[in-house]
DNA sequence: GGCACCTTTGCAAACGATTGCAATATTTTT
DNA sequence: AAAAATATTGCAATCGTTTGCAAAGGTGCC
């Protein structure tokens, strides 16, 4: 008997699920409830308080789906994380994750939800899946990627979106990204200042951002009057593992001597250091090394890793604020973010 | 003139946005279009093909919001990542990120979208925000957390959800988690086997999962007849930074000597190793060290880090499959996952 | 040809909120 | 005290799908 009562009471509670239910209880119209819950000044303070309290008591939440349908706004941003299909670089790439975290925080700050997808699994047609189908009001695309036709498709479909990456000459969309060329320049100039003469570049210049860092490398070399030695560029995926392998291959083979390494990411650099350790190569005395990103780990390696810091906080803030502006149809511009050289032990003898 | 035509044509294209539009073009009813696009066998193959092609040509996607409203299913799972408010442990915690990646992949495999939130910014009322308001069909909660009242609230509200973490005695919800106690046991037993007699435990046993690892520590000690020395437990946050600081404090102060360290996470362990390096303490000769998680970096530290691997892949798969089952109202059970000892240099003299 | 029986299609009612406009209550002004 | 102005409320249409049910179109059988 008691059990039955309990069930009935639960069921009753479960039926209170729509504005209309609350309206009936409050003896006002549905519209009034709707307005009251949104704090619309059209309804008197008294009714507002009353309705809000009633809703709270009954644990009522407005159905977001219905609201979205009616208002034609989802208050959701789809964040697409692109990864290279071939490498093992996974969603755990520390730099991207940090960025993702900032974006998440920033979006919630503006009352937006975040729909997350990784490219590996995403459908090919972002425009249709996310925008046309009204799953999201806008898109943020991150990931150190190569030129992706899907992005072009978005641009031509008039979807509000911003990209984390490099600015292109003939871009027709908005890009937020670090000043990679300057970063590369700073890194290599630093090594040169420390006396390095033969500096390896480790990274894959097929990626647009990394190509910029390569250009920065060249800038610094040119400035110092160092000649460009093509064999010093080692194509390397963005993983510690590949960093380890590539430097191993290089040093084991018959190649020009090197006294410095610019790795395009800290993860690569840490892999490289692993190998150098194994081979008892002194860092930085024999080979100095510098990374890129300033991931959390870099301060805790031994020796700690000199690197070029990307400003993830500003990055996240800008990505979000720009895409929201774009949604409001305001004009937005691409932006290059400053980078900062962080000198640690891997390039500086103590 | 030409420009005007162009604009008009664009506008025209933009008006094709609903089933009704397609229906008109195809000269069939809305219902037929709806069925055709979902490949419903009720409509003839011919019409299906025709309508589908028409839709594709016009770049039409069904409005997901309307569909959700009508079907009362969102095909979305909210993933809530909890972080300790006090520590700096951020969304970039490598282990959680790895887990998140698996969850993301797994969800898309089942055609579900993933709504991501971090606790720091999330509203307090998960039930209302995500479930009652129909933003998601179910929830997955991850994060090495302390006992959280919000989880209890979910359970009593009959929301479909699963938690990554520890199973409790009086749990009334489903939990997927590693066998932390066994992991702790394996770790410490390993150190003991290697000859360690005074093993520090670094972690915060306020966290349920970590408490289990602490119990495992005790199991191993008891088995080996080692007496439990309370001062050997160093309360440490899940960051490299705190690992560094805590071991520094300990070793600088007047404390019992130690010859082994069990850190509850690899990030802590890496911070610890940093300090030991600085102090020229030989690893593992003077102090052996073992971590937990097996994050990517652990294989690339010097020395490489012995650790207890958590199976993120299975974890992600289970979390997803269980929550989906729960949504279908099928009964689900908690599950403890096997862990694996990964022996590397930090505990094994070469 | 008439009848029963499948296939295919279309009608129209939901799903649950929001909102322009009209209607009613309340206050202010004269 | 009536008129005008303002503050509150409610009506009803709408957002774009999905789906039970009824209707129409086809086929085969006697």
C-alpha cells in the first residue's frame, strides 16, 4: 500500500514537465510562465517570483529543444578537433587539450554549450551536419592541419566559424593563430645566440602552421648569415615517438653534425631528449634543444625544456568571442597572437 | 545586373530549408519526404531514391532540433569532466584527456553527439540542466573526484548516467573504473620485490580512487610484513608541480629515509623525478619510483617511468555502451577494469 | 468485372516552447 | 468620476519534424 502511494506520487511528479503544467498550477497562462521564467519585465515582479518558485519546487526546466526550435537558436558551438589520420597524434595532444579547455570555459561563460567532435570520426560534411541541421549556431575548428577542403566548403556556405591556424593569403575565412613564423625565428635565433651553428628542424612542413615555423627558422639563419642546409630538416610527426625515431635515424646515419635542434612541438622535443639521454649526449652542451607550445611537462623534464609559448588563454577567448560575433553577423578579422620565448635548461648551460 | 541575379539565386537556394520545400519540389507530401530521407521501407524505392537525390542536390539537412522535439530523443550524451577546484589540475590532465578521446570516438560510432562540460564552469544542477531540459539523453561523468553530492542527486532523479570512478558500498548508481586497489598493490609489491623497504605514497586519499590505491599500498605492505609508517604518506595534488614540491618538502625536512615512491599519477611522478634529478638522487638506485596511468609521456622521461596502466580504450567503450543501455532502460552493472604493471627504468636497474 | 489484399501516399495532430498582438486590469491624469 | 495612459496578462500562431491512421492506387484471383 505504502509502496503504491510512493509510486503514484513519483509518477505525478513526472507529469509536471511542460510550461502548460506549471501554468495550470499557477493559474496563469502559458505565455506568462514562459515570460516569468525568463525574467521578462512584461510580467509583474510578483507573478515572476511566484512562478519561478513554483518551477523550482517542481524541479521544472524549460525544454531546451522546444525552445531552440522556436527561437531558431541553439546556443551551441560545435568544436571540431582535427587530427592527422596517419600519425598517432591523438586527442591527448597536450597543447590542443589545453586550448580545448579554455574554449570550453569561455563558451560556458557566454552561456553556450559545446558540442565536441574529433575529425577521425566526424562526418565529412560539417556544413550539413552541424549547421544546416541546426545542431550548432557556429563552429570552431582546431587542429594543426593541412589545408582542408572541408573548411573551404564551410566558407562558401556562409557558416559562422573560425579556425585555429595559419592565415592564408587567399583566405576567405577567419583565422586565429600564433605568430608561428616569429616563434620559429625566436627559437632559432636563440639557439644561434647560444652558439649553435648547425641546427636541425624537426617537423612536417606540410602542416601550414609548421611551415611558418620553418620560415621563421630560415629568417633567423639568413639574419645570422648561416647557410641553409636542406638535410637538416627532418620530417617528423607531432609525437614523442616520432621525435625519438627521427633523431635516432639521423644521428645513426651518416649526416652532417648538429649542435642544436628546433623541434616544432614540445612532445617531439621530449622524444628527442629521450634518445639523446640514452646516447649520453649532453644537453645543451653538445646539442641544445628547443621546443614549441610550452606544455605543462616541459618545465618538468630533465633538463627542463626551452620552448616557445603559445598563449592558449587568449587563443580560446578570441576563438569564442569571434565566432559569437560572427553569429551576430558582425564583421570579424583574423588575428595573429604573440608568442613568447621561455628559456630553460635545454638551451642554457647552468 | 549580374550581381543582382547572383544574389537572387543565392537567396532562392537559402529558402530551401524544410521538408515542405523538398516535398513541393518533389511533388509529394511532407510525410513521404520525411520517410524517404530516413529510408523508411514504407515508401517505394523509386521515390526514396528520387527524394534523397533531390535533398542532396539542394544541400538539405533535416532540422535536428525539430526532429529531437518530435521524437523526444536528442541522441546526445553530456560528458561532464570534474576537476578539483583547488588544484591546478586542468582539462589538460593527460589521462582524462585520453579517456575523453575514447569516449568521443565511441559516441560518434553509435551516432551520438557529445556535449562537453567541465565542472569548473558547469551549473550545479546537472539533472535540470542536462536531462530535464532535454539537452542530452544521458550523462557520463569523469574525473577523479571526491564524493560529489550532485551525483547522488542524479541517482535519485532517475537520470541515465554512468560514472568513471570507484564503486562504493552503498552506491545506487553505476560505476566503471580501474581496479585501483589492485593497481596500488601491484605497484607497491613491485617496489618491494625490487628491494624497497621504505616506500612513500604520494597522493590525496580524499579522492575515492586514490584512497583505493592507498589501500592497495597497505595490502602489499602487510603481505610483505612491512609496518605502516604514517609519515610516509604525502598528501599531493594531481600535478607535476605539487609532486615536485611535496617531495622537496619531505626530503629537505627531517623525515625517515625512503628508498621508493609510489605516486598516484604519472604527472606527480614526473614532478618528483624532476626534483630527484636536481638533487642528483639516483633513480632507481637510491630511490625507485612508480607512477599510475601510463600517460604518453611516461615512456619518454629519463629514466622512463614504471607505472600502472589503466585501460582507457575499454573504459571509454564501457562508459558509452553502458549509458546507452541505461537509456534503453536495460539494467546495467558496475565494472572494475584490470590494470597492468608496466615496468620501465625508474624501478629497474639496467 | 468485382473483390480482397498489399503497397504507397497524404492528412493532420502532436512535440513544447516563444511572441506579436489584442484584451484586460491598474494607475494616472484631468 | 470619466478618460487616458500604462502595466499585466492571455490568445493563438509558429518553429520543422514525425507518425498513426485513413485514403488511394495496384495487383492478383475467381
